[in-house]
C-alpha cells in the first residue's frame, strides 16, 4: 500500500484540523507535505513540528518572517519552505509531490489555488464551498478535462456521493446500450421491440466520456457534457429522480418570527449539533449554508435545479437522501462528526476501519423531518434564484453574504439584515457568464464593494 501525500488549504481551520486528526489515525496511509494557513501561527507551529511538511504558506510577508523566526527559536528539525499570500496558496496546492489536495480554506481565497490543482489533475477533496458556488461551471469543466472527480467533504454531499454508488452513471448506461446492440448484431436480428431505442434515448445525453486511471482509481469514469448540459436535462445519473439535502434548522428553527429581529451574536453562534467556524455557523442559522450546498450539488452531481430539495432534520443523523426513479430511497446515516466524511474522501474508493466515530444506535430514539420555510429562511430562496439565473449571481451571492455576516459579527448589522444585503446586491448583478477565474474574482470584488455600501446604509438607519 503506497502512502498518499497530502496538502491542506486551510490547515488551521476546523476542517483542516480534523483532516490532520484523520491523517494521524492512519499514518500508514497518509503523509502531510504542504500546509496553507492564514493568520493563526499558534495553531500552525505545532502542525509543522508534528508533520514536518516540505512547504507552508501564511497570509502575509510579515507572518512569513515571524513564522521563520519562531521555527528557528524552536529548533525545528526540518524547516519547510515558507510562502505567503495567493502565491503561497498556489505553491501548496500545486506542489509536485502532492497526491491529494484538501481544499478547506474559507472564502474565495482558496478558489484559484483549488482550480489550478484541479487543472493539474490532482485528486481534490473539496470542503471550500466558494469554489463551486462562485465558479462551479469553470471548475467542473477543468475537472472533466483533467479526467478527475472532485470528492466532496461536506457531510451532505459526501452522503449523496455514498448513496450514488448504488446507481448507474451515464457511461454505464452507455455500455448497456452497446452490449444490447452487440448482441443483436451477433444474432443477426433487428430490434423490433423498441427497447433498444428506449435505452439509446436514455443514454443520448452522455456524449463525451473521459477515461482516467491511477494506482487507486483505475476503474472510474467521468462524463463531461452530461454535467454541463443542464438545460437539455443532461445528467450523470439517469436513475436518480432527486436528491434531498438535510439541514438541522440551526438555533432558530422554532424561534417566533417576530423575535428574529433581536437575535444576538451568541444566540446565532449556538448551533445545536455542529462545532464550526463563525461564518459557517451564522450561515447555518440563516440557512444560506444550505443554499450554497444546493448550488454545489448541482455541479458535483450533474443535477438540474429542480432535482435538488432541502428538508429540515434536527437530529443531523441522516445527512442526505437519494430518491431513484423506481421510488426507492437511500439515506446515509452517521453521527455529526466531520472526521467520517473526511476519511471517506481521503480513502475513496476504499472503506477503511475507523474507531473514532461510531453511530450510537441506542441513543437514536427518533428521526424528525419538516419543511424548510423560505419565509423563515429567505436565504434559501435567494440561493435558488441565483442558481437558476446563473452567470455572476452565485459569485455575488457568496460575496455579499460574507460581507453581511462579517458586519453582523461586528455588531454593525442585524440578523435579519443579512438577507436584505444579499438580495439588494443580487438585484444589481448582471448574468454575465464567466470565462476565467479572473472574471470570477472581479465579480466577487464588485459584489463585496456593493455589499459594503448596503451595509453602511443599513447600519446608519439601524
């Protein structure tokens, strides 16, 4: 068994730290060779000492100098090459010795580096939502061109990925059609039943199949046009009717609507099930996080917007459902612990024994489900509208939300004003189709500028 070499974008964040925990539990399988952090040297220093990466990156030149000084003071045996800024993120993501890139940085700061890793054909375990929310079409086109599948780390998409292993993909339907044609030709018989035409019509959407292989995944295939051709109904999984992403409902699932205007920061950060960073926790409270996941699911799994639903499941035990055309429904159950989906993504297509995370069936008394209200959670509606209109709107959705959430956490904006900021920015955003990551970043910057103006106006009148 060969040891896989990992780089982590966002090593000091929640997902980055839990990835390192998984790596430490499987030392015979993984080795860290590159780490990208932001400003948290307190967390990064012990990571360097423990894992001895070849390359590290921090946010600024000043932090790079401070890190070098501290490593010297601590007499670290193996000093890594130290980079900073966007160039540093790129160095970590594209390091020549890396097999798997874990994209866990928060915000668009990780977009360009992840995109370049995908283009190079690296295996990417994706946790950074902004990558597909802001630039899904570009990133998935690059993945198809490189013959690589993005492996989702988010618990919901990871659950869908697991359930979809029970479904045929487009290229497998194609092979069925070829086999049927071959059998008819061998027997010298014409197809009078019409079944051959039926199979062909199911597989006509799957036009371009890219084959790829490596030491661990030589049996996987990718379809390129099926994912992108959403308008004609093209999809990767013709046996799937829809997918359903679950949401806990956050801390305000049952809060009277007239009390949401006075929500405090501490209340919004008190997630009932998950321990996460501040922004994603607020996004869970508004359910913008689930809106982002709808957009991600569209690109990851080649689904039409109308094939992706959301349901509130407060226990966070079922992470997603997949409903098939014959009415069967598969669900993936696991405790609310990110180490499980992280390990799945890192070891895929294998399943490796894990003793740290187990579902306690004795405590599983009930599973509840309820409709996700867009009146209570208007961010869900805004995310769907941005996805359906496309162009620059999803990128603007993310940028405006990040600015609004930051303003809320800084006591400059009320909780209910977060969707107000987003909606106003979306109303001013053109449906421009991106042709490069530079255009995505320009649209992101413009949306942030507009969002700051809206925040300033709303905070003045608060």
